[in-house]
C-alpha cells in the first residue's frame, strides 16, 4: 500500500491555510463547509482517517477533496455546485391535466370505480396521453401539488337492516 503524501509534498503552504481559513468563515452551505474544513485540517497536518471521522465523510471523499484543491489551489472547486436533479417523468402529463382528470368521475369514464385511486388514475393518464407514469410517481407529483384524497371506504357506514335475521340463522339453533 502506497503511503499518503504529506501536505508539503502536495504543495500546501501557510498561504493555503490562510486562504482556506478565510473561505471557511465565509461559506454558507454545510457541504462546502465540510469540504473546506477537511482540506484545511489536512493542510494543518491531521491524518486522513481522523479527518474522515471528524467530518463524517469517507476517507475516499477526503482524498478526492484534497486532490481537487491540490490541482489548482483554488477554494472554488470545493464549493457545492447546483445539481440538475431527477428528470421529470411524463412531461406531457402536466399538473393542470392531472387536476382536470381528477375532477372527472371514473365511473362515467367506464371504469368500475366510484373514486380515483392512484393506480387507476395513472392507468387512465397513461392511456389518455400515451406516456408512462407509475402510481408512485403520480402520488409524488400529486403530493408536490398539495392534492390529497381519502381512500375509498369499502365498509357499510350504517348497520345492516337484516343483521338480526342473519345472526339468528348462524347461531346454530
């Protein structure tokens, strides 16, 4: 196993420690703070395993951050970059289209249901707009739209009027 290079072997000087210290005081987000702090601790001579434990990161991540900084000795490479995020699934199924279809009665559309369920609405939207959306994705999108609905109740709300007769028959007399 190859021995890790020391800060001086990577070209770290007191100027780097000052630069990293200034950046640490000005940083706003936690990820960037953790990266800058880890590189600063390395520049001050702390061992990588200890830095990884203190920062709550893996040793591999700490090595990566040090390599990024050591390449040009610029703090900017340690700042968190904006991410694109997860791509939108079924772009053709917009929020307005979901609302419009939810307002319709599924029974009148030929479905054997009086209320929409996520799987049923997803199947309806898939056939209507010819693009695939899963029930889980539909639930996530509806949650983001602040849409809520109760699941249909599959039990009688009142007592069965013939309950006494049914009980008398099953009593075994």
